[in-house]
C-alpha cells in the first residue's frame, strides 16, 4: 500500500474516532452535567441571587409549585414560547437549589380538562386566543402543607426583570406564618378615595397595593395619639400640620425601637384641593409637609420652603399640547450615580424619579448620622417652592439658575441614639432617649410614590397590568423590608436589569439641547429688541384713514431685517439638530459593526492564523 493510501486510511480512521469520541462526550456531559450552567452575562441574569438562595435555605416546610403553561395553544406565539422557556428554566433552577424543599410540576392544561379546572380554581388567568376558542394559561400557583395558596395569575413578558423577585416573593409568602404589620399614616389618598361628583371610587396608588401584597398594612389616622406596639414599622406620608400629641406618638414609637419611613415634601403635587375650593385659591395653597419638632430634636435640617433644581438630572416634560417637550429643573430622574450603592435600599436600583423634592442635612452637634440614599448631581441648586408652584413655564427656571456644586440629599438614612422632641412630658412608658440605635429613613418627596412618576397602569383582559418604568416602588418596598429586618427579598429585588442606559447618546442630546436653548434665547432677545424698536418707530406711523396702520419704509426695512435674521437662526437650529442626528447615527453604525461583524472578523483572523501556522509547520516537517 502506498504512503498516500496509508495516510488517507489513517486520516479517515482518526476522523471516525474523533466523531465517536465527540458523540460520547456529548452524551456523557448531558448525563453528568445535567442542570449545570455557566452564566456569562455581565449581570448574572441566569444565576440565582443570594437573596433567593437564602429564602430557599430558610424554608421551614415544603412548597409545591404548579407551573401552568398552555404549550399547545402557544405554538404560534414564538415570543411567548421563548419567555416560557426562560420561566421554566428559572423554576427548575429554584427547585434544584432548594434541597428538595420546593417541588415543581409543569402542567399543560388542555381544554375542558381537570387541569384547566384546577388552574381556574387557583385564580390563574385564562387568556383567549383569536376566534378559535383556544385559551392560554401562563401562570404559577404555589401551595404549602397548611393549605396556604399564592399565585402569579399571568407571567407578563414585559416584567422579566422582576421575574425572580416575583417567584421568590411567592415562595417566601408561603413560608411565613404571619406577615409583618406595617402602619400607614398618610395625608394623601394613597389607598384610594371616592369621587362624589362622578359617584364612583377612585383606585388607590399602585404602591399601596404593593405594600399590602407583602405586609399587613394597617391604617393609622393622622390624628392618632398612640402607635400600636404590634407595628414593626410606620410609614408616614405627607405629615401636614400634625398635632403635638400625634408627633409625640411617633417620637415615642421611634425611641422604643420602632422603625420609621417618612415622606415629607416642600410641594406635594398630589395633594388635592378641598372640595369646592376656588381653583385660583387652590393654586396659592401651601402644599408643604414637615416634622419640625422631631427633625429639630434629631439634628435633621430640612427646609419645607426649598425645592432642589438639577440641570444634569432634569427630565423632559410637555407643558402644553401645542409645545415641544422642555426640560424641567425640578423634575429629576436619578440614576445609579445618584443612588447609594452600599445601602441595600438603593443598591443597584435603575432609576428613581422625583418631582419638586426637598433635601436633608445634618445639624452641627447632632449625635446621629445621616447617610444619603439618593442625591442630586453637583450641577444643582435650590429655589423657593412658591416659585415652582406658581410656575407658568418650566424653561423660566433656567433664567437665573446657578449651580452651587453641592450634592443635595433627597433621601437619607438617619441612625444612632436619638433624644425625645418632648423633654417636658413624662408618665408611664415615657422615654427621654432611644433604648437602642434608632433606624429612620427620610425622603424629601411624596410625589415619587404617585403612579405618574414610576408606573403605567393598563387593563389586560379585565386585569390591571403594571409596567414600571422607574424603581420608585422598589425603593419604597426596599425601605420597609429593610426597616423590619427582612433582607432576603431585598437581595432579590436589587439585582441588575437586562437593559442598559445609552449614556453617550444621552450626553449628545443634552449637549444639543443646551445649544438649542442658547439659540432660542438669542432669537427671543432679538425679537424683544425689534419689538421695542418697532414701538418707537410707530410713534410716528402713518394712518390710512380707516384705522389701519401704514408702515413707513424704515419700519418695513426693520421688520424685513428681523425676518431674515429669524430665518438664519432657524436654519442654524436645524443644522444643530441635523448634526445631533448624524452623531447618533454614526455612533449607532459603529456599535452595529462591532456587534454584528466584530466577532466573526476576530474568529476569522484567529482561524486563518491557525491555518497558516499549521501549514508552516507541515512545510518545516517536510524539509
């Protein structure tokens, strides 16, 4: 046999052996590494958080999870099938990490079957598909050994960022004998109200429902003189003109170890005017809230007449339907750089939106410590709340805005030994100072809790669908969780999200907005000057005799000059916008090239280098 034939035989045999080894390796790895995963995502999106694993370790009794998914009905919905795979994989991971404490059953309920009846009995939502009569189940039911039940009626794909948290919350709720008791004292209609004119109830804020899902929330009147001892935490929202007796009740609650989350505001936009109040009078009403005696005793500085402005964090609002959006210096979108990464309440939250917020500081000689949880950028200043409340045009705030370079604490944690704000009082149970280290969280804005700043509410087949576009709700829930000592769910909630902020694009837009504003001011200044000149010139105007104005040549020339100048500046404005679009498109093209072509090019270069290196070795071997 020739050498060539021998080499071909050896090569064929080698390839066959490699193929067999490859198949064997695949089968062996599928058996030995079943369930094993390597998560290479930058934020560990496919790895259970420490909080979820802690909840699973602490389970005191078994939990059964019933995942109802109509796989047959969803055969023509690829997006939903992809998300269903993601949900099932996460549930399987949770069951695998639970040490046998979580039992998972996956059920495809067929029409008119017992499984469908059982899913309906759990309260899962059956979504009709088309006109064929098919229905789709895509929810989770959990049970424990004491007949406790908890459900996720329908997994919403747009809530994927909260998927692990929702499942962990369901498991945690089944393991708790009793939910913690939280008191809610509010001067705003958080829990809903009644519209006498329409004759129907007004739904409560979303945050009220979220709190009630996790805790036993009990209403505490703003006139209360005692705080029940069974309450582990007290949430106070917009404490406006509270009596000394009510303030004393809060004071003693905190000193004896109760946890306080207080939302005050220099301008609570959500405050509704009294029924029958004249709209003009309502505009002048003071909407500030404060805890003056408590803050003074605790060494907290807070001015209810000051609002924080921030040019770096200002959000765009549309003040009028016929006008383009403008940036409002008092409506702020706080990002990761503004949220304390070392505190479980604020760590890894994406965005927190606030509106006409105040700020906190620590007085000289204070015994407690004040740690910011959320703060403005350094490009910030303050303004009287009255000016913002009476503001006709948000852009006017830019006219005399001068940043101080200070970062203002919009929310903060107060901890340490606190003294009573009522040293002259006495009696059974009276405390002059805290028995232990006090823990209080202060927020200088109440509007952040309102739906408009963080969540969209829509109807989906008769159910309310919540789409959170900011982390305001997470911030509030995190704060209550932390105050009552539950940190496991916080660890789940504060994991990273799968979306990324386009910081470079945002910077380009802000730079262009600044150039636009300069040009607009230039145009407005020229307009005012021209109008002044026209007024002077028209003092000598002619008259046609029938009441119409007759512009003389000088006036006509002045008017024509202004119109030409106005056209020139508008052209420059269009050029600025065109340049901005070109910058963004160029950036987008670069990113597309890197994402689409970059990796194949790298792999091609590596492969060619390997081929050339192998060919060179063969040539050297032949020599």
